[in-house]
C-alpha cells in the first residue's frame, strides 16, 4: 500500500490485471477487502443481500470523526446507527424540514449570484467579464448553505466585502475536505492495528486530528450554545457538513468545465433555462424539475465525476455466498462508483460527457437514481443516502443559477481549459478558472 499510492488507483489496476469485476485483497493479517465494479454484482450485494452487508468497519479515522461511531454514515450497524438514521430520515432530512429550510437555501442562491457579479464588476475594467475560480465559488456555496441551515449563520466571521468567504470559512471548508479525503482512505494502521500503538504510520491520523480540531473550533461553540439554550444533548454536527460539501461542489465544477469545452451542451442548457424560466425572473427550486436537460447534466457529472472512487465500505455481518463467491463475515465490500459509471459494457463511449444518455424522451421527467445500479450516486438500500433530496436540490440549484446568471468562457489568454483529473483524487487536477460575463440586467442580481 505504501508503494502504491493512491490506493484506489492501485485497486483498479489490480482489477484490470486480473480482468475481473470482483477481486478480494487481503489487507493486513485479517481484513478481506472485496472490490466490485459491475452493476450485476452491485445488485447482488445491495439488493439481494442488503441486510447482510449493512455494517461499517471499525476504523480509527471514522472513530475520531464521529466521536466514537456516533454518526450515521460512519457507525457500524446496531442501535446507534438505526436511531441516527431514523432521526435524519424522519426529522432533519424529511420533506417538511426540507421545505421549512428553503428560505435559507434561497438566500444562499441569491448571494451566489451577487458574489460572482461583484467579482465580475471588480475586474470589468481590465477584462471583458471576470476571471472566476469555480472551485471556490461552488465549495463556498455548499459550505455557506449548510452553515446557514444547520447553525443559522452563513459565516463564522465577517466574510469579505464582495460576499466571498473570509479566513474562517476558508479554513473551515479546507478542514472539511481534509476530513473527507482521509476517511475510508486506506490508512495503513486500520489494517495493521498493532502499528496504531506505536506510530501514525502514514500521517493520516495527524492530518485528521488537525482537521477535526479546526472544524470543532468553529462548530462546537454554536452547538454548545444550543445545548445551553435547550438544556438537552445534541449530537455534534460534523457529519452533515461533510456529507453535503463534496459531491455538489465537485459535480458543478466539472459540469461547468465540460460545458465550456462542449459549447453545444452549454447552449442547450441556456436555451432550456430561457424557455422554462425566462430572463425576467430568477430560477427557483420549484422550477428545477422542469429543467430536464440541466438535471441530465448533473446526472452525467455524477456518472463520471463523483468525489469518492468507492462507496464507503459495507461490512458483512455473517458468512454468505454472493454470485457463487464465498464472502466471510467481516469482509469489507467496496463498490467502485468510478468504474460503474465508466463501464464500457454498460455505457456507450463511457468517457464522453453526454447528458442525452439520461433523457427518457418527450414529456418524460428525468430521474436522478438508477435502479439497475449502472451508476451509484446516492447508493441504495439500508445504507442508502438519506440526503438525496437536499443534495439534488443544492447541486441543481447551484448549476441552474450559474447557467442563468452568467455566460461562461475559456479565458482568451489561455485558449483552452484543462480538464485533467487529479492523480490522487477524482477532482480536476487544477481548480477551474474561467471567465464569467453578466447575462441578465443588473437589477436582477440580488443585493
Ligand atoms: C449530491 C449530494 C450527495 C451525494 C452524491 C451523496 C451520496 C451518498 C452515498 C454514495 C452514500 C453512501 C451510501 C452507501 O454506503 O451505500 C451516502 C450516505 C449518506 N449520506 Fe449522502 N450524498 C449526498 C448528499 C447528502 C446530504 C445533503 C446529506 C445530509 C445532509 C447526506 C447524508 C448522508 C448520510 C447520513 C449517509 C449515511 C447513510 C448510512 O450510512 O446509513 N448526503 N451519501
């Protein structure tokens, strides 16, 4: 593992070498890690035998992040996980709560327009339009929205005059991403547990502890304030912040990049926006289901450009046989979302960004999930994502406002946009820097 970083690429190379869509790797003395990359096998694990594969591993990283396995996504199956999942599904992420929190999301969608608009105005005299770091915009939109919904404040500090993030928000978002990158990240000591007592072998633990400290520095005072107010226990709220920030921001950054390099896709998204919403009103959440093509662009980004290569490990709770393979109790099953979405036996010309492949024909609304598990954006079954409604609304709204509010172009001094994928992660190797120009009359950009 030390010689073959990043581990996710090494595992995919092994699958290629053995020409198999299922392989078992023994990591450390006793952990069977079973990597899977075909929809048929994914259905066997997550549909036919979902009940058996619904636990999570006991890893140091997840222990630290979740305060001892208290959070839903990170806790092994058992009473704590069931309770937290119930609270999330029935209360925090339920339809009534989603509706109740809509004004917070609307506020952030308005602030997004204003922030990009201000950046353009700052640069307009030099450039025709403004050079925008799309990664900063998308990540902070997600961070601000979640802070606003969870803590009732979009900023921990003062923010910037142009509406952009201040030092506090930059540090907070960077720490959340550091946590994302280091959980379920094949930390050596998770498989050789005796090393844990001696040393932080690959440096994961230190990076995680530092990031968790930063997140708590900002979040805990607000949580404690509420505890004081309500005189009752509240769970720490790292999880929800982490769950929301990665995929929506990454998917939209990639989509803008793909649209700029394939102008016909951007043109069709704009035409649809003008036809369905028009130019004299801003797109709102209730318009989103009618924006079929825009939704297909997001689904295509989820097929090709998810933030994490694998689903979090699903641990088997008993010995079983799946598709003829014996799977011992305690195995870690990791399904490759990366390979499912790029599987040439399933998708024609899989590496081409082509939203049309998701359109179902005249008058039919596109659906975000794929019941045959040919791609796994939100997963399915007992461990399926309870935040699908919120995640979809945030991702689509982010893209919708960016498409409606601005035209997006390659910087003329560059001549092209580099869409190379990072080697160590699945994001763009370099943050997307592109030129945005105002598309609507100035009075349409909310103050
Ligand atoms: C575009 C946005 C999102 C995507 C693509 C996404 C995707 C996923 C995936 C793939 C899983 C793992 C499922 C598995 O292990 O099989 C998951 C789990 C989870 N997600 Fe999301 N998610 C998104 C947004 C959200 C949001 C907004 C929340 C809540 C605020 C959320 C909360 C959770 C939780 C709590 C779990 C753990 C479920 C469990 O272990 O039982 N997600 N999500």
